[in-house]
C-alpha cells in the first residue's frame, strides 16, 4: 500500500470534499481517497491479465518466432499471463503468536530469466499506477458530471414550480376579482355601502374577546370595501409578494445557483491534486524484495535428460568402437 508520505498528497483533496458539502444544495456522492481504496484499485488492475500480457510481449518473454502463427503465440502469451498469481496476505505463525506486523499481497510467477522478470515488474508498476490515476480521475469526472446534471435538473424543476406558481396566481386572482365584482354588485343592489357583519362580543375573566361571523354573505361587508379591495388587487405592481410559497422556492433556486461546490472540486482535479502530482502512486511493487525459488522438478528432469543423453552417447560410442574393432580384426585376417 502507498506510504504515509505519498498519501499526504491527497489530504488537501479529501479535506476539500469533506468541507464542500456542508449544505443540502449538492448531495455528497464523492468518496474520499483512502489507502485501501487505492490499493483495491491497483490490485484490480494487476488482476487484469492484459496488463501482464502487454508486458510479456514488450520484453519478449516468449519468442514469437518459436510459434507457427500469431494465434499460437497469442494463446501462449495468454496462458503465461494467466499463470501469474496475485496472492493475498497470509497469516503465518508469527502473527498467530501476536505479531501484528503488516503482511502484503505478493506476485507469484514461474520463469527462467531473472532480469526480464524484474523488467516486467518495473514496467507493470509504472503502468498500473498510470492507469490507476486515469481511472480515479475518470471516476471523479463522471461523478462531477452526474452532479452537474443533477443540479441542472433541480434548477429546471424549481423553475417549473415557480412558473406554475405565477400561472396559478393569475388564475386565482382572476377568479377572486370576478367573485368580488359579483359581491360588490349585490351590495350595491341592496344598498349596502358599509360593513354590516355583526361582531359578537363576550366576556371572560381575563379578556374581552370578539368574534366575527365569517359565515355571513361576503356582500354584507359593503361595496365600498369590496370595490377598494378590487382596486388594490388590480393596481398591484409586485405580484410575487402575494404568492404564497414563491419566496421559499426562489431562495432554494438561488442557493443552488450560487453553490460553488462542484466547480471547486473540478478545479482541484484540473490543478494540482491529481493531474499535476509528479509521481502518482496508488500502490507499489517492491521489486528488490523478490524471493527466488528454483524448481527441483525441473532439475530432476534435466538430470534425467542428461543421463539419457549420456546413455545414448555411450551406446553410440560402444557401437562405433565395436565397428572399428571388427574392421581391424577383419583387416588382420585378410592380411
């Protein structure tokens, strides 16, 4: 896993993510960069056989000239890449006894050329880190794009609600004015100029209370008051002030429009938090700690082959010697 010194480069970015989503205007769907997240990303890349396949071709671990055609060569490369195993940390006896020292993932591979294998590891480490960086940036860019579209959709929804409020207000006011004109006409016909709605008063021990009989016909308020109300409604210049719930929607829309969270995160990605880091490390392969084991079965095979070759050579030697000896004996007899 990446060390603390290398991981510190991501602290500013993580803090920016933590501190940016302090309001409800932008949902927090961005994950912080953690050491375990980087390691998992790195391991997933290594487990993709194409990474090692490319390295095998690049460093000629298999000679293409030794195969009849490209298909046979590609199949051999795939088989060799498939033999490379990424082993999980093992729990040894020391850990069982209480030693909490960290154990790391290991790569297991069988090949005869040490130097080529080292070159493979160096190449794969660099390639995997570069791919991890691109993958991480793409993940954040995709999430930011999602958040931008989400913000756009929220603004569209709020704008539609605001427009509906304005349309509904015009209809409600039109209906209200029509109703008031009707009530005014009735009041004028009955000669009711002033409010004639009775107010009932009753007394309790603590206060003098009044209640208006609101179930009385509206024209009893008198046409003077009704006509004045119609006049004020028709003279309204700022209609928005009389639309219930509109101000709340306008505040919500303004808060979303002024929220700079997405822009700040995007700027951080484009500046120096990921793209301009001199060397990005999601994890690393410690090549110098490679342990080499020689296959005893191969040694036995070589020994058997050597013995067989020796026996064959011995047999040929004996046969040839016998032939020469027979020829010498034949020449002596003929002489």
